[in-house]
C-alpha cells in the first residue's frame, strides 16, 4: 500500500471520528517522516489551535527522539496552552518507508466542569435515613415492619416490655402523628388505643425520670 492509499483510508476514519464526537474532538493525520511540517490533515483544529503544516506536539517529538513509536499511545492526558483539558490517543501506521499516525484529541474541559458541578450538587453534609411515599399508610407500614424487626418477635409473642419498645420506636420516628396511626398500631399489637396512650405515658415518665443503672 502506498502513502496516498494509506492517507485516503486515514482521512475517512478521521472525518468519521470527528463527525461522530463533534466539535470538541480534534482528529489529525501526521507524517512522522516530516516532524517540522508534520500535520497533513486536521479536523476541528480549534481544539489545540493547530493547522495543516504545523509540527508534531511536544510528546510526538519526544517519542520520535526516544524511538517510542512501536506501540500506540491510548487515552493519555494533555493540556492546551490556555489550560483546557485534553484526552488523547495516537495510532502509528508504518508501511515500508512510510510512517504516519492518526491522532485523536478530545477536549473534555466542559465535561470536567459539569462533573465538578454535579459532584458539588450531590454532596450532603450528613447522612440521614429518609424514605418517601405517596400514601402515609405505606410509611406507617414500613415503620411498623422496622419496629418488629428491632424486637425480633411477632405481636402474638410480645410481652409488655416488647410492645413498649415498639411504641417508643414508632413514636420517635413520628409514626403516631399519622392520622389513625395510634389505632393502626394498637390493632397491630392486639391492644387498645388506651393501652398505647398508657405506654406513651410510661415512656414520657421514663424520659423525665430515667432509672439509674445499678
């Protein structure tokens, strides 16, 4: 394959990549046998500010000097003179005396800024459990289920201490302010509403006069 044929193939690939990834994606073809005027073709050259006839990049010149051209360079980081963030890949093509490369330089500066903005938006100062339901009865059902898991017994096997523990847990989570919350909890625990209120009184008294541990 002669040089012209190689360039024609690379031109098709370069044009396709630049159209696929848009204006932030620079794609160029370089002649490594002519480092001073290396760029043969370039799409979206505004990304790095280069044009046809310009020289290799600093990394390209260094790679040639150190002869690191036997392998492709994939997804490495670079910066433009004005500080824009670029991710790059370079593919080397050698055929006889012809030595060309296809370079892809994607400007992801705006994406990095958007990422930083989203990261700041998602940041929270304190982790607290909260769940959202359309129906308050669903909230209460979830809280009751959690309370039963805490005690580890079905209602039929609970003693008074277990039931007080359930009521205390539900009261602290605000379950009893839900409309008919007290009634639903009472029915679930197989006790009367008045028993629930008595439990609440005992809980409040305990808060006012906690029993000292022996």
